[in-house]
């Protein structure tokens, strides 16, 4: 703990203590799964692990990742380039529309496609709907990075004799590597965690298999074993991303602010180029929204029953409390990672992030197992549900908080100390106060994640607690598509601010 | 009377020794400047005094109270030391009035005190309710000074507070801050990498290099009698010539110049500041110092004249008005004002 000695601030020690507690709490459920597996014994475990069913799930999940992620990269990069770097008519509007599909939960996408094309199922449906639902996760960072690239570098390449295509592949694309890797990882993790979408299109993945085991047979050991494989798969994706990303830095060299890039004139190509954003907007926004409107019209006033209002209230309450909890919990880590970075801080931060990257089904299963074996009174309580949300969405809270703490210069804390404030009061008066907007954004991000969370909520919510997501799900499971529509509409309305937030954030990153 | 005393203070970060056995005494009411190139450990030294870092070895005491040694460590907020940071570090979420009043109690005379402080640093009271970003750089620094003064500190630390300002404003702000601190009778330590600022601001200047104080003393002493060549050239332009030492004189390419040669015999280097050299075109018959002008560079208010001495391959440069500048190729005579300095003979 060398950094504790270096910093004389009396805050580092308690903050580290708090971060260690959170990290351990985050790792406990996972450790519990390992322990249960260990207890199962190697014979049973290997019998459960090495069977055709698990092999088939592995093939399915891998095929899904191998097809959907590259397609999302292609689509995201193409759209980002068109909207950020060309004279595409209405580029600003297309840029908003490219982010908007995020407001629609993936299982609402699939619900719409089941209405439009009931026969569309299996791998092709899983891949195509996944791409439509998740490509904005790639579009966002890539577009933000494109905005930040210094056009002088591309001009230098052109002056060295490279034609525009070669400039793109040799100069622009390498500079997008970080953005592409992080976006692809985010999509990859979402594909692992997604449940509703793949159930709707009848495609089995690890997540759907765990839910099957859990709901129908309540087969503890079998579910636990698959969850373990899924957790390892998830870790594999994280490692793969680290390897692909490399450690090269692509910072701009030189002082001053970069010029705005000159948009590439598309000329007559503008028309064919317009087809891409048009088609994507129609498929990723038009189809779900039009379907939803159609069901709302078919259902009429009758589908807006009291249960919808209850679900809405409960969702908002859970989102607010969960958002608050996650933000407070992330505070010590955010402060530490900025103010006292070091090996320990890095390890603690990785713990915070790793659990958040696990699929909800794994975290929920771990909590159920833990509650059943060790803390039965916690089984099926709001506390357990909130704990699951906390673990799942901790990274979201951390990201926003961390960057706003980083934007608050440490000199302010020090100035407050030289003016007689104790270290705690100095941090409260300066950094915490100035990080408030970031904290609000974190709370919103976490809250919106909670509002559309399906898997963990299905597994952990006590009876009587219904959120918009579970309400929607139970209606579609009964094939009552009209009845499900109000839940979906409210989820989309709640998620819209997320789009504004994300888009505004990515514009601010580029200083526009 | 020593007010602040540092004894063999050391601080390392990992393998890097930022501050290496620094001993420094600051008398009460004195203005001390710590000057050194970037990376020399100036800021770390300041942070050790302020209480943001604890020394690995050595002790820091103020008015005979130990601030930090092996066992004791008084944290920054209990030291009563004021600090003005490089960019002011004003609280962006507070008005000017609240920034200045940050360290004040919420008593009845708070408002009056804030106004008095603003007047002290010559800030118009209409700025009271503005936010820091609405002020110019120079005004922000004055607010930072007023904010630090509000606590009536016994010691004020200035961490390159003028370096972010442009040249003209820089000098004016420096003068007004210096006046305010003198009037308030506050002992001050300024950290800077700017030698001109160091020489004009300080009663005492300490030159820091690679974490060590290589020389400390009054500015003129350091300027004219630097301990070594590096300190000499850090504090200003130098002319270094080979010479043969005699009794209170030295013979060099410029002829015979006065020098304190006590303790030096044989050959060695002498140092002159360029402003000690006088150039004249009138070369009398039979006079030595045959030197030729090799280049004249016009630069508006002053020209740079390069002169080559016989037997030397490095030209000397002179700054003079274009009206006085000789022609290229002209023979010139160089005379020396004052004494030459011999390294290793620093009085400090």
C-alpha cells in the first residue's frame, strides 16, 4: 500500500477500506458459486459440464458472438463515418436516430419482430435483431472518436501519397481501435446477458438455459455449472478485448486544439449512402415503434389497467433507490482511482468492473444460492433484488463519477485544506460538490438500467413486486401482445433521457 | 531570527529523490524565492512545507513548533500556512465573495472583512458576486491571494502564481502581490522557474537543482558570485574566459581585468556578466584587445553585435542600440566594468 504512505491525506485509508469492502461484497456471490461447485464434487460436476447440451450451448453462444459483434462493428463504423465525416444530408438527425434504438429494450425489439414476422427464428433472427438492438453501443464511441481525430494527421497521410481509401484503412481505422474494442466488448457482454430476446426467437444460449433450469426444474447444480461456464466465457471476452486493444496509445501529439475536420463531399453518392441510415432507422426504430403503436391502438383504453400504474411506480422507486445506492457505493472507488491511483486501486477497480460485466442471470443465481444456503431470511426480498442491481450496475455508476472526480482539480481540495478545512470537509466542500452533476448522471444511468432489467428481476423479485420489464414479460409469455404494449411504451419513455444523456456526453467528450 | 527552518529534509517518490537533504532558514518577514528548472523538486518542497506531503527524513519547524519530523506531522489544515496555487485554484462553484470568505467564520464582520480583503488586493467590489470564470487571469490570482490572506497566515506560499499570466500583467501582479504581503508583514516563499522573477522578488534566493539547494543568499550575491557555472548560467547570460591569475587581477583575452584572486594561482576560468562588458570602436594606437565584429543582427530597439576575440573561436555578443552598432569587420575594444568572478569563491 505504498500510495497510502505517499499521500498524507487522511481520507485515502478509509476510502480504501470502503472500496475493499465493496470489492469483497461484489466477489462473494461468485465465490459462493465456486464453493458450491467444489462441494458438488468433481464427478457430478464433470458429468454436468461435459455433456452434449453444454457443448451445443457453447456453439450457439459462440456463433452468436462471432456473427453479431463483427456485423455491429461494420454497421457502427459505417454509420459513424457517414454521420461524422461526410456531407450526408441530415447528418445530425441521423446521428440522433442511430443512438435512439438503445431506448428500446432488446426484448421489445424481438417482440416487435415476432409480430411482424412470426416465423423468423433461430440463429438468423437472433443475430439480426441483436445487431439492430445493440449496434448503437458501437456507434457511440466510434462517432465520438471520429469527432476527436485531428484532420491534420489524415492530411499528412494524403500528402504522403495515400488515396482516400488507404488513408481510411491505414490512418483513420487504427485510431478507432480503442473505440471499436470497447464498443464490441460492451455488445459482446450484452449478448451473453440477454435473455428475453433469445427466448422470443427460440434460440438457446447459456443465459436462456440457466433460466430454464432455474424456472422449470430449479435444478441448482446444473444451473450453477452453466453459470460458471458463462462467467468464465465472460472473463474470456474481457481478456480477449484487452489483447485486441493492445497497449498502444493513440493520443494526439502536439499542442493547441485540433481543427474541425472538413466533411467529405459525397456528391451523387449521397443518395445511395442515405439508404443505409434510412434502412437502419426503419428496422431498428420504425418496426418496433410502429408495431407498438399498432398494439396500443388494438388494445385501446382497456389495456391501461391499474397493474401498469403499479408496475410503473414500483419501477421508478426501484430505479431511484438503486441508482442512489449504486452511486454512493461507487463514490470511494471513484475518488481513490483518481486521487490515489496505484496497484491496489487498480485491482479494486477491476473487481468493481468484473462483477458488473457478468450477466444478470449469473449474479442473480449466485445471490439466490447464497440466500438459500446461508441467509434464508434474505431469499426473495427487496434487499436481495437491490443488491443484485447494485452489483450489476456498479460500473455504470463508477464511470460517470470517476470522470467528474477527475475533472475536479486536486488543487481545490488542497486550497480548502490550507483554508482550515479538515480533509473530509475539504473533499465534501469541493470534489463531492463539483462531482454532483456526474453523480446525477450516474444515478440516471443506473436507474435506467434497472428500469429495463429483466433476468435478475424475474429471478429475485419478491412476489407482488412487478416492474415494467417483468410485467411486459409475463404478458408476452401469455402471448397477450396488446396487454404488453403499455409496459413497453412506458419503458421506452423512461429510457429516452438516457439517449439524450449519452449523446450529450459523447458530444461533450469531443468538446462540441 | 529564524521563522521557518528546514533541516535535511528529504522526500522520495519510488526510486526518484524529489527533495534531497534540503536545509533552509527563512527569517521572519522575509521574502524567499525557491528557483530551479522544472523537475528540480521546487513544488515538492513547497508541498512539504504546506503539509500535503510528509518528509521521509529531516524536520520542518515554524516559530519553534515542529510541523513535521520523524514522529510528528501536522496536517495542512492545522498549519495556518496560506497557499496560492499556479492557476489560483478558485472554487468554480462559489462566487468571488464566497471564495474569499471560504476560510472565514460566519460571523457578523465577515462581509466587511471580505470587502477589506478585496480592497487590499485592489479588486472592485462589483466583482463580489461574479464567478471565477468571469474574471481575468490576473484578477483570479488576486482573489486567490485575498482568499489566502483571509486566514491571516503567518507564512504564505506562492506556487508559480504569476507564470500563467502574460508578461505585462505578470510584472504588475507580482508587484502588487509583493506590496500587499510586505504591508501585511507576512513571511513569503515563492516558487518559480523564472530567474528574473526570482531575482526581483526575493530578499533571499535559493537555487534548487536535482532536489538539492545548491546555493542560497541575497539575489545580487547569487547573481554576481554564483557557486558554479550551472548556477551562473541559470541566473543569467554569462561570459566565461580562460585566464591567468595574478595579484587581484586576471589576464584573459580581454586583457587585464580586476578579480578577487585570493587563493587562486596559475590558470583558471573567470566569469563576467555581459552587461559588465563595454564595446567601443575607438581603438587607440598601441592598445591591445584586437577584436573584430563578425555579425550585426538588427532587432528593432536593440541590435545583437557578435565580436570575435583573437585566439578565441566563440564570439561574444553585445546588445546595443542600432545607432551605436559598429560595422561588420570593424576593429573594436572591449573594456570591463567591475570585477570578474572566479567560481568556487562564493561568499554565501
